[in-house]
């Protein structure tokens, strides 16, 4: 009986730990995004997650898979600069207008050749 109880306890601890790790897994701290002719973008992923409070703010537009933005552009389901103009710059401008610290507002501040 004690063996079964111990086994159930250990399995419960394993699953609770696994769920906690999954919740805390926010992906890479910084992502290197393809930025076209202007150069790649070093995107502070965790900073944005902490600031926005959820993944769907951005990932309602594109899936949470590596290369999804590029894949969508190739398929024609996402226009060039659509994420940058409709997501990034729009949010950064709103933050600045509200008097809060905002992200970059010009291309050269994110794209590095």
C-alpha cells in the first residue's frame, strides 16, 4: 500500500513539475529575425512577453513556430512589413503617445546589417 501511495505521489510531482516548466518556457530570450535587405532584427522576445502579458497579442497574426513569418510571406498570406507596421510600430507609437517608454520607431533602430 505504501509503495502505491509513494508511486502516485512521485507521478503527481513529476506532472506538476512538467506543467510548471511548460508554463515558464517562454521560448528564446532574444530571437534573431530575418529582416530582409535592411538586415536582421535582434528581437527581445522575453521583454515583449513580460510587457504585453501574453503571446496572443502578436501570435494572433502569425503562429508560434520558427520561421512562420517568412513562410506566410512566401505563401502570400502575410504582406512584407505587415508585422512591423501593424504590430511593432503601431504598439511602439501608442506607448510613446501614452507617455510610456516605447520601443524603436525607425527601421535602422532594429535592423542591423
